[in-house]
C-alpha cells in the first residue's frame, strides 16, 4: 500500500468537526410556503433533512431547510426512473426559514 | 418576494453528513461517516477549526464499511483543484508539512539514496505549524 500513495498522510492533533455536503439537482414541480414537490434522480427516505438551495431572480442564493415527507418512483418518458419527493419546509414558511447563501 | 413565488424550475437538494477526518494529504483525505458516501460522488468538505470554517471540494474515490463503530463507513476522497488553496486550508497545510518533511526523510532515512536502506516512513508526532491543526505522518489509510 505505501508504494501506491502519492503523498504523506497527516492527522489532526485535535478532532476536527466536519461535514460532507452532497448536492442533487432537482426539478421543482410545485411549491408553497410550507410544502413543495420535486423530481430528483435520487430517492430519499421520510424524515431525511436537506437544505434546498434556490437561486433568486436577482441572483442571490437562498437555502431553505426541508424534511422529506415521502418519496415515490415515477417513470418519465425517455428518462430513467426519477423520484417524486414531497418536502416540508422546516420552520413552517417563516421569513427566517430561508437564509441567504454564498 | 417570498421564495416560493419565484417560479424557479430547478434547485439543489443539499445533504450534510457529519464526518471525521481521519488523515489528510495534499491530494485528499480519509473520512469516517455515519452513513455511506457513494464512490464517485462530488461534494464539499466543510471543516470547522478554531472558530473558522474551511471548505474543500472533494470527490469520493473509494468506500468501505467497517461495522461496529460509531462511524462505520470510511471514504477515501481526493481534493478537487478548482483554484489555489488558501493558506489556512488543510490542503495547503498538508502541502507545507510534506515539503518540510521531505528533506529530512531523504537525509535521515536514506530514502531514495544509495547510502542506506529505506526505513519506516512513520515519523514522531509533531506540530510543525504550531497551531495544533495537522500533525504527524500517518502510516496506513485509503486516502489518495
């Protein structure tokens, strides 16, 4: 194994808090203040939490915390299987539910 | 205007998975997570240290499952080079540590020289940057 490595490894002296963020592109079918439905190539399980990132007309990016209500497969013409996911906005559509992002 | 009235057709669902950085090199790092990361997936690694957040774009190269632990999934990932690394990033720190250790390894261990056999690459724990961030050479992992 050491012969296959390209570089030296180092460890942290203090544990570092880390998160891996993975994004999935979704098509938004319907949305209101509390719930929305999206089409995604990846499924989700009920209760799973995400940040829904949206681009505002003026270019800002906002992040809306959402939780999966249910997910079911759909078969779209000329496409592979997609999933229709119903999401509920965490914090129930309050003005503070969406936060501006980078 | 409220976000649900924008009529945006697309968005991105971003999932955050807590992770532990086991070790790091200037090419990538080894992560331990509570849920699996599919090989090939691209994401961003957000590390919080000293009150500051550092973000590195990564691609998961390989994954393994080690049942029984609190973080049973490990993922070897490589850094995606999209721009020059900030000085405070772990990618930059690992590169600096590697550069500092390279001369001593060649002279002290006889590595890549004709004067003596190659010995262990493991070196004593040290904190070259003095900030407790990244320390010693790590011996055995899956990171690139």
